[in-house]
């Protein structure tokens, strides 16, 4: 049999992915449970039909109209000022955006830093770009001590720092003071330059779940103009309910965005994807109206789980991490037997449930009570 010359660090690995199962209640991958309305579907369909008339040509590889729309949305949603098309980058989900960051600023001999527990794809971005991977720690309540974070930057001199806020799988948002302290320290903690002078670590605040944050929780977009090495990543998969469209984006200084343009594949964002995203942005008011409902359902879930005796992480996302349970794999299987799919993720003994509709959350509560014999 012919052997393949697989990279040694990839040999024997299995692809990333949460279970995709056909069960009545899907609460495992933080999707928005609300499908687009018929009006939104019609407008997306019309936009795609128009794009289809030109599919014999390559798409607009700079997609400036979409980047302009996204900059306008961030101004409305988070009060971000001064953003223009050249400050925005987009790709096939925020996963590809983050991969672009590691392709552009990571690589052999360089390091990416984050703080565990956090998003399980981050080390895979590092692996795929042959970037070293190191993690600092979060506190027992999943907050991040800024002094510890800064010490880690100074020790490891990372090329890239990945900060999820709200953090996945914990739901924990970072205080703006913490992000600011890390961004200030990062001005001189990057890899040593060719002339021996210090460079900046690129700090990426991953705000995939930002629209679900509680009142009074600011976005890192508010300090973007003070830090040219800071980037804020977002997605349309969650709050917009467009997980199937695969649209993620990032806001940063134009100089940082220009480097991402160097590493992208040609025409990486299809004409159809651009059309879907722009049509959805025209309906942002309607789509965002569902966010308040999901926030309220999340807060009810947190309160109920605490009433059952669980420790529950404060959440600014559309999911809740709870525990501990003695055998989380068994609880997962028992819930699945009852038609409820959640996620085994996070520290040992913890489980994560995505926030669904009121009916889906009622089914989750009933199933969990039955599993626990309550």
C-alpha cells in the first residue's frame, strides 16, 4: 500500500466538529434557533438570483460594498466610530478570518497565546499555520487576571494573542479595562524585529457572541482607534441566524487589514455569500429583535440551573456552562436518549447548553430533571 507523506503533526488526528445528529432539540453548537422570516428569505433569494446572473465571472475580490455595510452595522450596534470599508475584513465565517490572522502574523518560530479554557479551534489555527501554541490560565470563575495576562505576554512574546469575549465555552465577557491593559502591554511584547527592536503582539478580541452581551458590557470596538495592533472579530452566524451562510468579519486598522488581504485565497468570498450577507444586513432590525428574546431565555436558564444546585458561569453569550456533574458523558448520553443534544466541553465535569426557543428550553429542563432523578 502506498503511504502518504502527511505532516507528522497531523498524523492520526481526526477533524474538528461537534456531533451533527437528527434529534428534536438541538442545543449543542450555539446556533440561533430562529429561522429567517419569509420576508428575509425572499429578499435573500432575490439577491442571490441577481448574483447568479453573473456567476460566469469571478466575484468582487475586495467586496467593498459589503465591507461598507458591515462598518455601518458596527456603528449602529456598538457605536463604533470612524470605521470605513478599509477597516473591515470578511471571510467564510470568523474561523477563516482568524486563520488569516495566524497566516499573516504567525508561522514557524512564532507563538500564539490564549487563556484556557477557551475556544477549542484556536490551537488548531495555530497548528495549521505551524505557529507555536501556549495558554495562560483563567481564574476559577473563568475571569482573566490582567496581571497574569500581561506576565504571559512578557514571558512568551507572542505574535498573536487570542481573547474570546464573551468566551466560549464559559460565556464570560472581558472587562474593557482588562482588554486595555493587555493591548497596552502588547505594544512591545511581539517577536523581536529584524533589527532587534521589539514589535507589537497582534491582539484579537473574538466577539462572536457580542450581540448577546448584557446591558452595560462594552465592546472592544470602543478602544480600537487607540491600538493599531488590536482587532475585533465578529460573525453573522449567531445573532443574525446565518450559520449556514458562513460570514465572519473583523475590524482593525487599515494597515492590519491590508496584511490579511495578502494571505487570502483569490476570490475567497463568493458572489452568493456577499449577496446573502448584504441582504441580511438590510434586515438587521428584524433579525436583532430575536436577540433580546434569547438573552431573556438565557437568564432564565442560568437562574433555573442555579436553583437545581449547579454552579453556573455568568454568561454574556447565547449559551450556558454548568456543572459539576460526576459523569458528564453519561448525562450527555441520557439527555440524547431523550432527544436533547447539548455539548460536552469545558473543564472536567462541566456541560454547555445553547439557548433555544422557549419550548426547546422547557424540553431541556424536563429532560435534565428526569436524568438527575429530580
